[in-house]
C-alpha cells in the first residue's frame, strides 16, 4: 500500500467532537456503498450472462439494476474522492464555522 491508500483507509475527520464522528461515519458508509455497488453490479452482470448463454433467457430487470448501481456508484464516488483528498466541497459554507480571529 502506498501512502495515499493508507491515508484513505484510515480517514479521520478534522472536525471537532460529534461533527467529526458523524463525518467519519459518513465517509466509511460511502466507502461501503461504493464497494457494495461495484460487487452487486459484477454479480448481476455475471448472473445475466450465465442466464443468457446457459438457459437462453436473460434477467429482465438486469439492465435497470445496473443503471441504478452505476448512478449510485457515480454519486458516492463524486462525494467520497474530494473529501478523502482533503478538499472541502463548499469552502464558502465552511467560512461560517471559522472563529473570528482565524486566518484565511
């Protein structure tokens, strides 16, 4: 594992107190959603291919499931990557929480 992968695996929020715990929980939940979505999409696609070639019938809702999973993975990944890279998604909003004497 390189340093970046290790940092992503051991993500800790920089927010204080309860907000930090919530942020860490949400980050881990996003990682689980991302991994589960990819695994479910692979299983669904393999099952559909096996059904089509072995039994001569594909799963009729397979395309819709894969479409939903792709959307879920895309949005979870769009949120997760900037957060684990240390990039604030909304810097103007975060200025509301700075103390008056803090440097910008």
